[in-house]
C-alpha cells in the first residue's frame, strides 16, 4: 500500500512482515509505505525489494543478513519492532551506514509479566486445572501445586527483562540466584532483590527450583540449555524460556521432561517459529506452549510501534534517531 504526500522516494518504508499499527497508518499518510507481509519468506524477493527502499521495518522473521543488506544500496535505516537483534547483521549494517532502531525498553515489562505468569501457571498447574474443569472434572487433588514463596529461581541473563523479573519474583518471596557473565557483583539490582550472583551457570541451576532465561541469542548462548545443563538442574525443577528458542536444545529438553528429571516447562519461543511440525511437547500435560507473545500486550505494541515509526520519520527527514542501537560508520 502506498501512502499520500510528500513522497520522498518510490519506497520510503518497506514493511516485510505482517505488521499493523495506527502508527504505521499515520506514517503512510506522509511517506510511501509498501507493505509486503510475506516478503520475509523469500530472500531473493526481499533483496530485490530492499534495493529500492530507504528504510525497512521488520519484526523477528525477516533475516537481514550481510548478503541481503549488500543489495540494500539505498537503505538508511532498519526499524526493528521489538527487542533481540539476532535476525539483523548489526556489524554489516553499521559498516554500511545503516542506522538500526530498536526501542529496547518498550516491551520489557510485558515480557517480565508473562514470565511471572508462566512461573505461576507451572507451579499451580493452572493450564491443567483449566483443561480438566472445562472437560467436566473437579479434580482438586490432581491439581495440587506448589508455592513460589520460599523456592529458588535462577535467572540466566540479568539485563532489562531479567532484572524486572527479579524485582517481581522477589515480591512473591522467591529466593534469587543469577548467572550473567557481564554483571558485576556491585550491580544495585542484586542488592535490591537479594539475588546471589553465581560465577557458573551450572552453579545457579543446581540451586534452583525454577529456571528462567533472559539472555540474547548469540554464538555463546546458542543451545546453552542442553543435556548437560538440564542434568545440572534439580530433580523436578521447572524451566521457562521467554528469550529466544535458539538458546535451548529442544531435543534435550524433551528428553529431560520425558525422563521426569524436569517437572515442567513453559516456552514462549521456539527454535523454529512457528514450528514446522508437531512434537511431543504438544502432548505433555506439564508443558505450556505460547506463540511468542511475550511482547504482545496493547501497551508494549503501541510503545514499540510509536517509537520505531517516530525514528523512521526522523531519519527520513534527515534528523537523528532516538532509539538507535548502533552508530553507523559512514553516513548515507
Ligand atoms: P538485555 O540485553 O537487556 O539483557 C540480556 C542480558 O543477557 C545482559 O545482561 C547480558 O549480559 C546477558 N548475557 C549475555 N550473554 C550471556 C550469557 N552467555 N549467559 C547469560 N547471560 C548473558 O536484553 P533484554 O531486553 O533483557 O532481553 C533479553 C532477551 O529477551 C532478548 O535478547 C530477546 O531475545 C528476548 N525477548 C523476548 C521477547 C518475547 O516476546 N518473548 C520480547 C523481548 C525480548
């Protein structure tokens, strides 16, 4: 769809996924906006379209690799609607003079809240109780859960979301252990929440009744939750992942659940999204599966779209962006 005037170029903003927001509609009244919701699926078509775009707006499905960005000779900015930059080759974008916009704070509260929701749902068997009651049952004994209070939660990745989870979890009376190689012992949120910083992931896992992960997906964190690390967890521990599917070896997680070593798991994110085929996860009563909705609240979506759209407009008008996550090496 192309918007009204003024049209700076044939395509000021290319949208390569199914993104909808009043903030985009407002932009389309001022710039030429082309919406191609399925373009992310076809790298060749994506490259061809990008050659004619001044800016591009993506969520997490579009893979903006060095190869794809190589074709984007007119591109001045990438607007990432969300957090997690693993689908964007940031060094290449920076080197090619492309500003990457990502409003990093916009959805952290929503992801922290869904994480607490999943911890509570696992502990109190809320999905199981809902399913059995709707099926006509009244199985109070079968739905007996455990309290969060007094248990230990391991938080892997103590950044924006990890810290918000810690503050909320502390209010529930959870004891906290943290693994994050980049966090210093003097970090004030450790003292504020009473969290204990562990030098090794295994050390944190061995102490925890619940484990939640909030690290980015990087070569170091890829499949950091694997057969070895699941084995390091306590018998019956619960595992929650609202970060990126790639940090988990799903085959190893399935094995840990099937053997009974883990008591349950909740996954908002998967290695392949949506998963190409059904797996045994779908059949397990103690597994909660969400379709990557950590940031899907009305508040977080509005904040994110408004911030990205405002920055794309600034850049298209030659002004500086507010939510840039890089400093382009050259200016375009
Ligand atoms: P952040 O950058 O503020 O925090 C990430 C933390 O992970 C940092 O403190 C970093 O030091 C730490 N870290 C880096 N390498 C690590 C390692 N090897 N082991 C342990 N910790 C490590 O990011 P954030 O805003 O808190 O977001 C965390 C992740 O959550 C994002 O990268 C993204 O993948 C994911 N996320 C998911 C959703 C969703 O919808 N489910 C929404 C937003 C973000």
